[in-house]
C-alpha cells in the first residue's frame, strides 16, 4: 500500500519542541486544535474534477460539517455502493471532551485540511488534536477491526526524572484502570461511549490520562492495550506521550489537557 505521510515539523525539531512546551499552558486545556498528522493513500487512486465521486464526496463532507455531535462526537456515513464510481465512505470521531460545538468546529477544520493535504485522493486520514477524519472509496466491514498500520506515536521531548521504570509501571496501571472504565461506559442509554479520562497523584506530580476508541471498533480493549505498550516499548521514558490511529487513542501528560 502506497501513501504519503507527514508529521508536523515541531515534533522533529528541538527548537520547535521547546516552543511547544512554552505554549502548553494554553493548549493543555483543550483550547487549541493543532494539526497532528495525515496519510494520503494512493492505492485507491484519485478522482477527476466534476466526476460522480467528487459530487458524492462534496455531499457527504457537507453532512460531516453540519453534524450535531452532542451525544457521542461520531459519524460514519456512506453514499453510493461499491463498485459504483460514486461510492464514498466517511468516518469522523471527536475526542471525548470535544463534543458539541467544539466537535463541529473540528469537523470544519478536518474537512478543509483533508481537501488541502490529500487533494483529489480517494482515500486518506487526517488527525487534529480534537478529532480525526477518515475518507475512503471502499467501505469497511462493520464493526471495524483495528488497523495497526495507521497508528503513530507522539512524545513530550523531556525524559522522566527519577525512577523511570516505576513511573512507566504506574502509568500503565492507570491506563488499565481507565480501560476498565471504557468497558463500563460502553452503553449510556442508546449511545455508545468508548472514552474514559482521569488523573492520579504520582508523588509530587499529577498524572493526567485518557483512552478512547472509535464507536464501531470491534476490539477496543486490544487496540488500547497495544497502544499503551507501544508508548513504553523503549527505556527512554518521556513525561508525556500519545498513540493515535483510526481505531483508538491513548494519551498521558503531567499537566492537565482535558477540558471538563
């Protein structure tokens, strides 16, 4: 499978990474919506201007931008059927603390970003701090199996001080607690909720963390477990990190980043 892949430069530049630390007091409480990453897959081809596919894509992306997102911040919608030339499927998910108007704002941003970064691609994904958008000419089977090829990691540039292995163990244990909460929150009325957040004292520090799965993910717990282990696969333990994909997300910081 061929695709173009991009991470924002601030995560590879030490100078820009330090700038990120300086502004974290603004972004930590979910007041910004930074672009994080995108993949433009080439195996499904491109579409022509004025084609049936473009007409379907325009219609379906308008529905993404006008969704309410007050219940669960999620939308999956299709138009046309494979192998029809106008078949398109879109999946959109907001972070668990970004439902409602904030989610709709992220939808606007994601749609515009996808059009700009994956110009005329039939298949692509774009991630922002508060949401992600997945577009494809081929609909996935429901419920969705985890696609580990779409996962990527981001880290705080600073290492943990003191006993890093003990810190990592405590973070993993806390993630396990949050994963159990996701299981308990699976059904809230008729709305599927696969999100949990929390904070915990670790000595002088406070750990903040969240876990989330896309509503239609069939193996949420496996996706979260894999992501948590990926965060700590090296001995270089950081003060914060996150793993994102098209099925689940995990994140931890030593400062608040979730808006209640």
